[in-house]
């Protein structure tokens, strides 16, 4: 979390939101990268409380996200349920000392369990379920017509503005412009509202299906991004310095074969998706690099993160994707 947000966040804010939703006093912090995310309880049942600063999302954007999640849930997707506050609001807010705002919303804790990329269950069965649920999101969303288009288009994301976060890295800035130009030339087929962040940290698995949460990065973008991102983060977590190019390609093929088998059960794959994967892998390198520079100060980066960021920067500058073409 940015230091300017940390400076105005305090215990009183959390307690007021707990009270607004009628939650128990105890809570557990799960994450604080882009939002403060807590596991909370009410009458012994677990829930997820997410607190967002106005510098990250507007109230309207959050309401747009929640409206889509509710639509997906109503039409059979395995996603979190959104709960209203005691005042029947889907979003509660508090104004801070510097006149910025924190927003809170409450979600169900989905069933299943997290699966790490090193576990035996991280296999073709999971990959197929992963693809199937993303295909289902895309199929259901084809008929989604929100009253107001609250979520942003991809090009409105400040993470594409590399000069804001790495102003001295001229090659990276130039590569960002080139990638945006490539995207702007694409057909608008298979373009719409997508999750845009379904990595293994954003779903639980019960052995038969995955259950997706954290729609905070939802935006209007190409469906191919939701196919590339699972591959990207799987490679990001599994590959080491000792992983050969051949091993990377073999794993990527194994992953994508199972993933697209599942996807195709719910949705016809986007036209030309395979040829577009390298571009969208490069897009994720770009936005992740911007996010890490935005959220984590240089003095707070440990040795492992510094190494990862160096690898990402080198890929961006050399126009290489995280995995050779599949």
C-alpha cells in the first residue's frame, strides 16, 4: 500500500466499518497491496471485508464491480456473494482527516481452499476447471447490460502510464507506448467486461470447481487477457533460473491444453487467441511492473522482489514474453 494511504488509515476506520456491517470485533488481515482485505466473522460465520481508498477506486467503480458480481452469481457463476450493510448499502464510506475517502464492502468467503503451484493438486484437473469457470464468466457476461458503465476501459488504467512510476526508464516507457499501439489495432471482437486477474491467489478449489473472488481489477478489455493471465502467473510462480526454455514451453503447452479444454466447454475461444497470448503476457509484465513500482517503495523491496522486478524489466525492454510462444 502507498505510504500516503497508510498515513491516513487507522484502527478507528476498521472498527466503524465492522460496526456498519454488524460484524464481530475480531478480524484477520489477509492482504494490503491495493486494498485492505480482512477475514471477519458474524455470528461465527466467516466473511471478507474489503476496504478501498478513493485514490484507488471511486464509489461508482466499486458499485459497478458489485453489480456485475451479483449478476454473475445470479446466473450461476462460482463467485462471491455481496452483502449489504446494516443500512442496506452495498458500499459504506468514511471521510478521512485529509478529506479523502475509504470505502468498504462485504463478501462471502467462497468454498474450497487455496492451491499453491507447488502442490500436487495444481495439475491438469485444476487447469481444466480454471478454464471452464473463466469461460463461464465470459459466456454469462455476453448478456450483461449494466444500467451505467461504471468500470473503466483498459486504457484508462493508470498502470499504462509508465512515466508516472518509472520516469527515468525510457526504454520501458517506449515499450509501453508500443504495446498500447498494438492493442489499439486489435479488432473489438471478444471484447468486454472481464475479471482481468484470475490467478491462483484469487480463487479456491474444492476438487470439482474453482470459486472466484477479487474482481477489483475488472475492466473492459479483450477476453484473451483472462486466458493469458492464468498462464502468466502460473509461470511466474513456477519457473526458476534453472528452468530451461524447453521446459517452459512444454509446461505452457500442458497448461493451455487443459485450460482451453475447460474454457471450450462454456465458451467458444476468441478468434486467433493463441497468436495473441504473447502480446497479453507482455501486457501483464507491463502492468505488474507499474503496480509494483507504484505500491512498494524501493526501500521496502526485499531481495526476491528486486530480482523479480529486474527480470520483468528485462523482458519488457527486450520485447519477450514470460514464456516462449506456445
